[in-house]
């Protein structure tokens, strides 16, 4: 039986090599080190309290998603040999954000008002997109240091707006916090400070979130 030699194959895996690789850029990113900021612009915030609620949503966002990106492709291309696919368009999937709600349901009112701006219920005529889109930043932070977490990565959703305010369950069977999940669509996303037209990487004060101890 012949012996096959594979060049450049990994050899002698060691735990210290794994630890060295994982610690090289500050350790593993943690899913609980995130924040979401919703820009307040256009006709979304005609009410005086809306900008305050938008700021509060940063602290009340319990679950978020880092968006993905894919390509739509055409099947069946073949010059010689096997068929292959060719991409022709970028595709950005919708995301959902989940927020904790307080007693007066201002969080629900904020998104209900946003939906009303998009499609007023007195006419059901959809408004122009420039009147209701906004930008949403999704931040990844480092682990908490002495008094703060450092912003390490940020994705900006451009021309974002809600497409679905999900129903909220109410039951006598438990006493959990009320939550609200909202689906958003957008034109595209860019990486703040890395891609063009994404702006400076300094929208959060000093790229830090203060932590009280």
C-alpha cells in the first residue's frame, strides 16, 4: 500500500497553540456584549418623547442579530466541464430586534407610531421612503474591563424601517417581563470605519460603554 504525503497539513495540535490563537486579538467575542442604536431622523420623531425613547431602546434591546449577506445567482452556466453558478445581485436578509417593555408600553408606542408614519391608517396611502427610513447601528463590544467595554466592531443598517411589529402574548400563567419583537428591512449594511460612506467609528462616546460597579 502506497503512502501519500500531504504538504502543509496541520501537525501536532497543542492546547497552548489554541489559546495563543484565541487570545491574539483580545479573546472571543461574547454574544452578550452588544448594543443597538436607532438614529432619530425624518418624520419618525415628531413627538417630543420619541428621541428619549429611542435612546432608552439601546438599553432595552434584549436580543439582536448581526445581519448577513448573500448573493442571488444564475444556475446552469457551462463553458466546458461541470456547470457553475454566477452571482448577479447582493441580497440582505431582514433582521429582528427584541425589546423589554416598561409599564406604559412606550416601546410599543414608538414602533406603532413608526408604522403609522409609513402607512397612516386614516388613508392607508404609503408615504415616500425618505420620510420614514432611518439608520440602525449594531455594536459589538469587548469584555468589560475596569469601568467600560470597548467598541470593537459596528454594522450600520442603511434605510432601515420596521416591517412587522409582532403580537405580544399575555397570560396569567407566568409573571415574566413583557417583550416586543420587531422585524426590520433595509437597503444594505456597511461596517463603520471600514467601508466607504459608513462614517467615523466614534458614535458611541469614546467607543466605550460605561459600566457602574
